[in-house]
C-alpha cells in the first residue's frame, strides 16, 4: 500500500500547483455535490460531506464554489447532474491490478474513456470481480508529518479504532475500518492534530513490486485514467521503493 499512497500523495501535491488544477477542482466539487445529494447538506449529520469539503478547502477550492455545490446537491439550488458511481476493473503493465471508480452522468462515455486509457497504456479491462477480491475497503486518513512523531499520531487514534499508522515520509497514513473513519478523524481533531484528507479507500492485500521501467508505465496509465473527467479514483496494487519513486515521479 505504501508505494501507491506515497505516489498518490506526491501527485496530489503537484496537481494543486500545475495546469491540471481546474480538473482537480471540478472533481472535488463533484464529490461535494454527490455527498450532499446522498446525505443532505447538514455537515453535522453528513460526515462524508464534511470530509469532501475539508479536502476541497485543503486544495484551495474557493468557498463560493463549495457552497454552490452543497446547494445543488441538497436541492436548494437547481442545476445538479444525476451522477452515478460505477466501478471498473482491469490490469495494468506488469500485471498490476487496477480498480477505477467513476462518477459520471454518462455510463457509455465513462466506459469508453476508461477502456481507451487502459489499452493505450499497456493495460486491459477485466470482468467484474476479477481483481476486486485483491482489495479491501478501508478508511484512510492522511496526516502531514510536520513536527509530529508516529507515536503521537498512534496514541491519538488507537482508542478510536485505528488499525495501523504508516510513515510515508511527508505524511502519516492512518488505516481503519471504514465505519471507524469518522471516529479516527475526530480523535485527531480532538488531539489538535491537523489532517490532510479522510476518505474510504481500497487497500490491496497483495502488492506487485515495480522497477523504474514498470513504475513509469503504470504511472502513465493511471495519469491517463485520472485525466478523464468521469474518473473519481484509481487504486492499484503496486509498490515502489523510495529510490524508484525519486527517479520516476
């Protein structure tokens, strides 16, 4: 898991400052709209919406955009799209298993874009259930490691249901059951520890170690997938060493 998490964190930091910022903003706004539609616009009663808004704020999405997304999603304001969540499965270069979560208002377009991104980059689509069994749904909270020790984070979250804390270098990754995600995030807040994001994710049970060439191919495929407006999340079961990461990212 550490390889994918480190890569995703690094890519997120780059995305905030590069030309793909607009695309990232649009996806974060879509997540807010869907969360508000699913659980209502009240932050106190909708932790998924709370976390979606926090992530958007951390990425400097303007408050006006956030407020409008909540209103559209909760029905206060017209204009919200009928977003559907669809999961696709496939294989990438080096036999890496890939899960692609789409949030789309056009299933045919989403399927086509996912297929093209995979096949053009050495991957292939797979039947439903082919790779999903290799992943487990988990709650993941990312905590900036600025001046923090792993013990401090672990102490704060242990009684809240956290299963493990992984040191990813610039961040700590706190893993829990999805049902304990809110409790873990709340425990961090109560301990005065700032967090970067809190969301349900997929953690692989088996990982494929990649060398520099393999990592480059897999990263290019994931970037092509994430370039689609319909793709919300991509998870893959690769692992890369710090040395390879420095050369490729």
